[in-house]
């Protein structure tokens, strides 16, 4: 055995203790750490030259800590409000450490319980959100991959409508399959590109006035013009800017008259259903053909974990089956993940989800959702109370979109920059109705009203 491998094998405990200490100092420092790092303009210092003999794990850990740890963001902390960024609950974090320790390849090989635990995690999350027990689900790396699986299933379904097994024979020569959507997330376009359906398949439909939700009358119009040919509808359950929801029940009702696959992107907003009074936002989702939900956002499971649920397991096996002399044949079982996921070898990423759902249960996640929505309402009121600011949209759930009352774009960009340097909070810039805004997306399990006060004080100080 090479010198350093042998050395590190005999000092494994010390190495893990060191990693534990590094993790502890990062976690305890989170409330003080700048929410977003400011990177050196000249790029990272230090060489990326492969050493001949290596330096051993202890020195490599030290090198990272010394040279780069300060350049990490505080994104698992309570005031990182950029994009849609969750943290990691204690149970999920502990489980994630163990995932790398156990290092299971999560397949139904009969040599590990990992796939059965993934199956349990899929069921537990379905129970939390009130989704149909018949749906099957699979853990993938993120909502982009979940949307990709959804589009691949839609493609297979539409192919059958044309008498074609697309998984076997490809899409070549088929008419383009239109994708009707209102505020589809950009990852849907990527998914369509990967699935061979093409980004240009998307037909963006009008939104309701002042909303990010699709105008269902316009959808019906588009569907009726398309006639009998198959199409795909991608509905949003939680848009990124304002957490707006398409009217899923009205969209699903159109399935009785028109021939389309209904994919719901509930990556972010789907988690609102953990709080029962909010479930009405998603009435009709039970009629979807495929649904995306992220675990590494509002569920506060570490990267990378999202799920795709579907009512069409056989189609999924047609698309993702993987034959070989040494791998089991595809059988229609919900935990036969080798034949259900884009990946073959798969991380045991379901364990943190399983652990967190078990640790905090229905009550824990409902409390988190309601606390975040209350924090957003509270911050919205603070912002409205200061004449220098203006809300750019009503606060629907856990996101606050605002801008400067004087509509000075340069000043808004400067405010964003100085807030990033200040470090109290990180917000991400976005565009709403063609105007630049700042977004505060509250998704971290640590965040409380006190963080809203700190953030608002920083905004006032820096404006
Ligand atoms: C974040 C997000 C995605 C993409 O998710 P990743 O996990 O980053 O791949 C897709 N759809 C919506 C609505 C999102 O919020």
C-alpha cells in the first residue's frame, strides 16, 4: 500500500476528528460568517499542481482550511436568502456524514437495505405532502434532473401516441411535441434539450394579470388549436420569484378533453403542502402524470437531492431500463432504481431525507413552513413601512420581492453589492415584470424573525 494510504488508514480516527473539528468551527461560526463570500478578483491563490507523492489527508485538510475555508459562503446559515437555498437540518446533516461513510450503491441488488430505505423516504415525503400513495418516486440529484426524468417520460408517452417506442427507436421523424407553459423554470428548457424534445418546443402562454400564474383560458385555446396530437403541459407549483401557483385543478380538468401529459414542477413550492392549510394551493396535483420536488431547498436536506414522482412506472422502466449480463432484469418494482433513474451507480442520498422526515415529522415541517411564511410577511411589512422601498409583488409565501421606490436601477445594484460586502444577509437580484428587483427567499430551518430585523436594519443602513 502506498505510504500515505497506509499512514491514513492507521490514523483514520484522527483524520475524521479533524474533519469533525472543521465542521464544528464552520457551523458555530455561521451566524457571524458573511452570508456570501467575496472572492479575490484575481482568482484563487495557490497552485492546482498534482503532487507526485501526495501530502496525506491531514495536510490536505489543513491546506483547504488555511487557503480556502474563508472563501466559502454562509449559505447553510440563517440569512442566506439568495435563489432558493435550504440548509441542512441536524438530522439530515448527521445522515449525510454517514452516507459517505456507508458509501452504498443504492440499487436493489439484495446486498444492502439502501434501496428499501430510499423507497421508504419516497413514501414518507409523499405522506408529508398528501400525495397519492400509488405514485412511485425516485431520488435524483436535483430538480433539473427530476424535470429531465419528467420530460423523458412525457416523450415516451407522446411517442406511443404516434405508435413509436421512442426509448427503442428515437424521436427522429416525429412531429415536434409542443410544451405549453406559463412561468416554466429555466431548468425545464435544459431538460427539454437533454431529452431531445428541444428548447424551442416551449410555447410560453400568457399569465394572469399581475401574476406569475398561467392563464388557463389561454392554455385551453392553445390545446384546442393543437387538436388531437399529443402535447405536454408543464405547470408551476411555486414560481421562483413570487411563489405563485398555476391553477392545477383547472389545468388537470382539461385532461378530459385534450391529450396532454401534465408535469408539475413543484421543486420549491411543493413543500408548502407540509402545512395542511396550504394544501389547497395544489389541489389537482393528484391528477399530474409526473411531479418534481426538491429536497435540498425548502426541506433542508443537503445537496444533492430531489425527487420525481410519477403515476406511470411502466413508462419509466421503458425509458431507463439498463440491461447487462451482470445486472438484474427490469421488473416493475418501485424500488428497482437501476431501471428508473438516469444514473446507474447512485449515492445513498435518500438517507438524509429519511432521517430528517423521521426526526421532525409532520409537525416539524409544518412549523418550518409557517415560520418562514410569517417571517416573509413580517419583512414585507417592514419594507412597506420605509418610503425608500417598495414591494414589487404581494408576499404570497416565503419570498419577498422588493425594489427602491425611486426605481433607480444603479442604486439597486449598488445596494445589492454593498449588502454582499457587508455580509449580514445575501439576497439575489432578479427581474419581475421587466424591472430589476431583489429577492429574499426564506428557506433555512435556522431563520427566525430576529433575522428579518437584522436584514432590514442592514438594508436601511446601506441604502
Ligand atoms: C430550483 C428549481 C429548479 C431547479 O432545481 P435544481 O435542484 O437546482 O436542479 C427547478 N424548478 C424550480 C421551480 C426551482 O425552484
